[in-house]
């Protein structure tokens, strides 16, 4: 299988199937195509029907959209979802909520793994997103015993929140203690460290993403290797 992704520093959507496949030991070839400034002639269109990433190519069968890819992988490796039906229902609901919600968090705290930011302000809508996130994570950890959101095994719901874990680190967002412990646990996973280390070595910068981060807060540190 070939997994097409974009810059690791920025591409939250790419991280989801990538980290799931790494954690589940599903073999794949990684193909990185950096974001382009020419949206009309995006290089993503050469491999993705939507011109977006990620896109999985399984011997000619194309699967696009991070949730569709993860569901496809669950048919190959059933442990991608919890075995218990009730736990699986919660995990699916939480992953779908991440897929469709938390819009303010996405906008005001865009994924930029290498920077550390003090936000200019935390408005009511961002605060609501962070509080909901914290409560959701605490619910899963408490109900199913951790250390992952749906119990002892890494599943799709953890993969879907992996980009948020990097956001928490970058923007120093405040969470309840169990949720923060979950962040620390996920950041320590070898696959997450690999993604982060490789993101730090990327030479590419995209002005629109850099300017967006700067518009919402003060960048206090940048751990990326200067190109």
C-alpha cells in the first residue's frame, strides 16, 4: 500500500492514517508531497481524486479522506476498532465528532508541530472546544481504563486525536489532569516521536500557515531546523 501525505509539520489529516498504520504494524510506502501555493494546479491531483491528502492506494484501489482510510484499514486489521460493541460505539462517535467538530480549535490553533505559541486570547468558542475536548478524553479514560481513549489498545479514536495532541503541545492549552496525562503518554509513543522528529527536519515552509499562527498568538520558540 502507498500512503500519500503532505508536510508532517502541518498536515493533521495526513497524521491520522499514518500513525494508525505505524501503531498497528500495517506495512506501507510513505510518499510525501509538500503543500503547493498553486491550488489550481495542486500536485495532489496527480494521485488523489479530490486533490487533497491523505490518499491511500492499495494496489490501484484508491481511498481518500482520513476516516474512510481508517475504516478501510479496520477491515484489514480488526484491532483498529475496540472489540466490544459498546466501547466501539463510543470510539466511533468520538472519532466522528473530531472529524466534524472543533472548528474553532482547528482555526485558531492550526497544527504546526515545531512552534510554541502563547495565544493572544482564548475566546469563548475556543474555550468551549477545549473544555469539550478535555471532558471527552476524561470520559473515555475513566470509562475504559486507559491508557488510550478506548482502553488498553491504540485504536482509530486515538489516531483521530493525534493532531490535537500536537496542538496541545504547541499552544499550551490547559486540560484536566487525566487528559494532560493522556497527551504526555501519546507524545511519548515511538511513532509520534518519529513523526515529530521528521517534521522538524522538513525544509518546507508555507507562508499562509505561518502567518495564521502568528495572527493568533506570539511564537516563543521554533524547534524546526532552519533550512
